[in-house]
C-alpha cells in the first residue's frame, strides 16, 4: 500500500470539483493540494451514508483491491468513479480507509484523464 491522500467531507463548494455520479459526490483532486487533501461534498440524496459521509478518510493505492478487502469491514463495495480507477472503503480501528486500484501504472487522477484524452 502507498499513501495517496486524506479525504475531508465538506458542505462548502471547492475550486475545481469533479462530480462522481455513482455516489452523487463532488470531489477535488488531492494532487492539487500541498498536503494531498481531497474534499468531498455530498449531494443531499447521495447513496453514501454513515461513516464515509461523516468522517475523514485515509486513502492508499493498492495493486489488488479485492485482495486487500478480504476479511475487512467493507462499508462501500468496489466501484469505478472514473475509467481506470476502482475504489472501495472499509472501516478499521474506528477509521475510514479508502483503497484505490489504478489502471496500468497510473498513480494520479490526472494520469487517467491524460490517457482518456490520448484514446479520444
């Protein structure tokens, strides 16, 4: 596992937010923040409830998301927020943890956007 970012819920719109339709949440790119902070702003009718919506989280890049989920308390099953990225959330030791599996060596959201632009 390699540290990727810290996610903080907010009610305030942030610059350069991206909308994730599957979870009805606006997110910022942690690579744009000097301390690798991602802000998450949930729509009222977001299907995300509980600790993921109410607590900060720590995110890690992983090679095999399904392997790291084995035996864990999964609070949000794996899903694809953007092409080339699969994420899932667990709760462990009272904390929310995000696991992120990037496609083909990508390590940042910008890498995925660049690959999509090249494919177009």
